C-alpha cells in the first residue's frame, strides 16, 4: 500500500462551536405558512404544496431566508439552497426596488399614472375549497397585467 505524504503545515480549530445534533422543531406546511405569511392578519386561502413539514419559523423573523442562513451558520447546521430560492430573492428585491422608486420607473413599465385596478372574478369559487381553480386565476391575472405593462 502506498502512503501519501501530507504537506507540512499547521492545523487548528476554527471554532469551538459544536455541530447541532438535534433536528429543529417542525410544523405542518399550513402552520408554517400561516406563521410567516399570515402573521400580519393576512388569511391564506390556498397553497400548492402541503405534504412536507417546515422548520418552525420561530418568533416571526423579519426575513425567513436570512433567518435560515443565519441559523445554519450559528448552529453549524446543513443548509440546502435551490435555484428557485435564489430566483425568488432576486425577484423580491427587484419588486421592492420598483415599489420604492415607482414614480421614477413608471414610464419604463406602464403608460398610466397611479395604480391600475386588475380584477379577476370567479363567482364559482367557494371560500376555503381546495379545488378552486387558482391556476386559471393566475393565467387571467397575467393576461390583464400584460395589457398594462409594456
């Protein structure tokens, strides 16, 4: 058997923080959404994924993504990121920038002044019914937005 030589050097402990050994508390998907989205009194009507539990968001963190990154760092926990998460962060940042600078950016996006009202009416919807056609609603919203944005 051949032995590989190790380069000369010094090894030292970077941190005295112990790696987390217990899982974080989890909540059901509806509970997790209600704790983050519904905390400002907003009622959550529907959502698309409901089978996997979520890590409990704690005591209303201001930004759940940064909360997760910070928690993983502080407690030496694994953190898995997906391209969708990064894309959502970018899209939210762009949306906040546009909202904060709406008047100076208005002419780049729309021809009207003020806010336009977009309405999609679905008389057949039943409040709280999981079978409501939300996919179709978003398609109709997109069509109306497309008519205003250019």
